[in-house]
C-alpha cells in the first residue's frame, strides 16, 4: 500500500513543470511520438451513439423488469406491503 502511494507521488512529481513562474501539473497529450512525429488519427467507431443508446435502453428495461419482479415477490411473501394510509387526508 505504501509502495503504491509512493509510486503515485513520484509520478505526480515527474509531471510538475514550471509554467509562467508557477509550478503546475503538465500532461503531454499523446498526439506525437517521442521523436516528434504526429500519430495517425484514431479509428472512429461506427454507430457509436446508437450503440450507447441501445445499451442504456436495454439496461433500463432489464432493471425495470427485475425491480417489478422483486417488488411482486416481496408483496407476495408479505415481507413488504405498501400502506394505503398515506392517501387519507382525514
């Protein structure tokens, strides 16, 4: 644990640079090679937004159905039954 923390501190110290008289963290973007050559453009993911949207919708549907099943099970076994007393304003 202490070794891991020490390595993180040393990595952070290695990224400190003096910029305009102030010490700041400096992370060099990975757009060039160490020799200075520009790296090729990264591959674009086709239908990326559609994939994310379908994953979110699928997760919501599965989560909704699972929560309904659990709520029905709890009500069936009488472990949790919602009370109707909250609706009365007498």
